[in-house]
């Protein structure tokens, strides 16, 4: 990505941000979403809304509730509170209707070893094929175009077990995109990938989002990448919203340190992107790790030696 | 630019495996109709068959006795073996998809043990007439699977596949124990019971065909209609749910169809083993891994296989008959080992994966 490209992208994103919610046309709305698993509230009274064409990143420590929020939107866990998709209460939608509006990429998808890439992608057409019918030539053509678009055409006949990690991730994405759902949910889509493939996967998602006006909600571990790609971040801590806003607002040393229970340093690069690096308790950094109960969110500030300058980001 | 559809390796030539299976089925059927204590030439066999086609008014100069042999003795036997083979093979393929287990066969949920117990009860307590034997076998098999299903579902929806298979093992063990007890108490009937268990088409008649035909046709139609669903279910309950289907409901329908068809099939044929495993796996290895192809091809291939096995059963030791279950197991067991070894060698995957 050239410097100019980055600038344009940032500018575009800022434009999208201004147009997006809160306010505008919300495509995904969570209203006091609460999920109990094993008698414990894993997600507690989360309210949020995602605008059309927006990319929201869910970040937070392991167990903070990122996956559960995604699963609730996908209709995979029972929940209290409301999930509205495009203004319609998800609870009133049929499974088929829901599958046409939400596509879900789980963190560890089930990949039948001997299924071909093409057949796997074709599964994504299920919400568009009558229950007992088989795929039409339109469905086949749709999948063909999709695989070509994702650079997977050469792999169409390969068995899933023979793919590399990066190829697998793109194939799973292809199956989700084959649903033609306006909302794409992704749970840690890059966690198993190396750096180049992480960027590549997220670039594809970003391109398609712009091309097709997709609304994307993804859980992301890599905070630096999250800051580079998403419009807004929703930081979860112990099942509640700890912070919500643009990456520059949320990727704050004190906020992250409190939510993750680990000291972090935020470095701003020359072209304005944020790099989030952990601080070790000994060795190169002198800052001690602060263990914080995320629920209390007490602002234990590390010394501001490389502090963020919010003014710069505006 | 209009995209030219790319298709999976097994999808491009769907008609080839289907055509091979169909040609095999027709050829084996013809051989089976011609072969027996009285050899009848193919032309006379065809003439006899045509003479029985309604509205055709075909006249054949085949001797009446040969016509009777072909139409009254051999034809129902071929048709019944074909129906049972089609049912067992497609039921096996469906179960392998449903339980994501290559070792699954249509007897997985206890239909064989239930039918065996039902048949034993009829033979031991039913008196001289064996007219009710298929009814008892059918009811026994269906009840056994219903029990397995209810216990398995009670065992938790999350681990559905595992708990229902374990329930099947337990139900089958219990029913087999009861069946063995009844059989030991009444040793005079033991040979008749064994004859039924090992399977035979030696007394096949058109009335047997008409009795099982509705069940097998309905059940085969349901399995065929669900062939794409079996592919969808391969990604697991949760992901299949996000694709807009109800996995639990779909599974129940497939299990019910496979059970009714299998129970009807074994009620007239006895417990013929291995058909569901060998045929489905041969198709999988040669025609591709998609159930959109496996189910229909296994149906036709299963018919061809069982017609052939029945031909072997009645000719290899003629005039005596070898139980057909012995024939299928003699082919099935070695074949099965080959499949296992080749699967491991090809992909290094374990038996439990599918």
C-alpha cells in the first residue's frame, strides 16, 4: 500500500465515519443484549449500533464476550434484549431470512476434509436454494465469479484438506460471501495467519465492503490491524462495553491497559497509524505490568512517555 | 463477462458414475434372469418381460414354463433384491453423512436388532404361518430406532451425533440379548431364525415386492431430496444453522425416512450386512465426495450389487443356496479393510473423520 493510498483510505474512512452512526441508518442494532452461559452473564446489557457499510471491530481480552456478541447476532445463542437487523427484530426472522441478511465466519470453521473448494463455496448459496432443491446454474455462476474475485479460481477443484491456512481463510470467506448477506460477521478471521496473510485477508474484506456496501462486524485480536482497518472499535471488558468510538478514541493506553489487564504502549507512525505494543514488566521497558480487574476499569495510567496526541489524529 | 461455471471434480460428469451404475444394474439383472437351473436365453427373457408390459400387447413365443420361471420366480427376486439393495446402500450413505462417520451403516441405530427381535418373537410365538413375520420385523426395527432417537435426543442436543450413536449401541445390545434369550429357549426354531437373520430372497414373490414398495419408494424419494442437505450438514450443526436450515429437524426427517425404508427392506430380506458400507464407499472413492452424487449413485449401485450378490448366493452351490448375508459379508469385510487402508494412506485421516 503506497503512502498516497493510505492517505486516501484514511480520508475515505473518515468520511464514512462522519456519515455513520450513531444516528444514521443502523443495520445492526443491539439493545441491552444479555447472554447467560452456564448460569453466568457472559454478555451484559450491551447496546450498540452499526451503520450501513460500516466496519466495527470488537476488541477485548479473551472471555470479554466478543464471540458471544457475534454468535448472538448470528442467532446461535439464546439471549435477552433485542437484536435488530436492518430495523427488523431478528427474533421474528426465519432462519432462512436471517441467513440471507447475516453471514457468519466462525473462528474455527468446520472444513470437511474431502469436500472441494467449489462445493464448499456452494454451501453458502443454501439460503437462496429451495429447501429440497439443488443449485441452479445461476448459483454455480455466482460461486464461479466469487472464487475468481477472491483469486481462488485455480483452487476450485482442490479438496479443503490440501489448502494452506491463508487459502482456507479465503475459502471460508468465499462461502460466507456466497450468501449475499449485507452483514458479514467474522470471529478472529486472521488469528491463524501470518502477517502478510492477515493484511491480505483484511484488505479483501475492506475492498468487498466498499464494492458491495457490506456491513462488517469482526472480532479482532490484533489491535494494530484493527486500528488500521475498522471504522469504529467496540472495546469489551467482562461482558460490558468499556469503550466505543474511532480507533484513535479507543486505542488509548490507559483504556487498553485497564481492559486487557496488561500495560500497553501506543506508538504513532509517521503516516498517522497506531501501533499497539505490549510493555514487558522487565527487560526493555521499565513500566510494570498493572493487573486490573477489567470490570472496575480503574484508570491506572502508565507514565506518558510516548503518549498519544489526539489532536494530531483529528 | 459471463462467467463459465467451474464445477467440482465430481460435479462436472455427474452422469458418468450414474450411467455406469445403471448399465451395471441392467446387465446384472439380465444375467440373473437368464441364469438358474434352467438356462433361458436373453432374447426369451426380454420377450417375457415385454409381454408383461401393460398396453404393449407384445407377443412372445417363449414356452409358457420358461415364461413362468422368468416372471414368477426370477423377476420378483431380482426386483426385490434391487429394492433392498438400493434402500440399504442409500440409507448407509445418508447415515454416513448425517453422523459424519464413514463407519455408519443403516443398522447404526438398532433397526437390525429390533427387526431381529421382532422376527424371533414371531417365529417363536407365531405358530406355523410366517405371514406376519415381515410385519413383526418392520415394527421391531422401527420401534428400536424410535427408542434410540428419543434416548439420544435426551442425551443432549450439543453432542447429538455422539449420544445418539451410543444410544444405538445400547439399544441394539439390549434387544440382541433378549433375542438371543428367546432363541436359546426355543431351540427347535433356531435354524429358521438363523435363516432369517442371514438373509435370503429364496421365497421372494410379487406380493413381497408390492408390500415393501411404498415404503422404499417414499423413503428413497426423501433421501434423494435431502442429498444436498447432507452436504450442508457436513459443516456441523452450528454452521449449518447459520446457512438457514434447521439441522435437528432435517436430521429427524432423514433418520425417519432411512429407518422406515430399512425396516421395510429387512422385513422381507432378513439382515443383510455390509451393503450400506461397501456401496457408499465405492461411490465415494470413484465418483466424488458430494452427497448430491453419492446418494443417487449408491441407490442404483446398491441395487446392482445386491442383485449380483443374490445371483452368487443361488448359483455358487446350486442347487443349495448360500445365505446372501454370507455373500455380502465375504465381499464386504475384505473390501472394507481396503477402504480403511486406502483412506488412511490417501489422507492420513482417522476413521472418525469424514
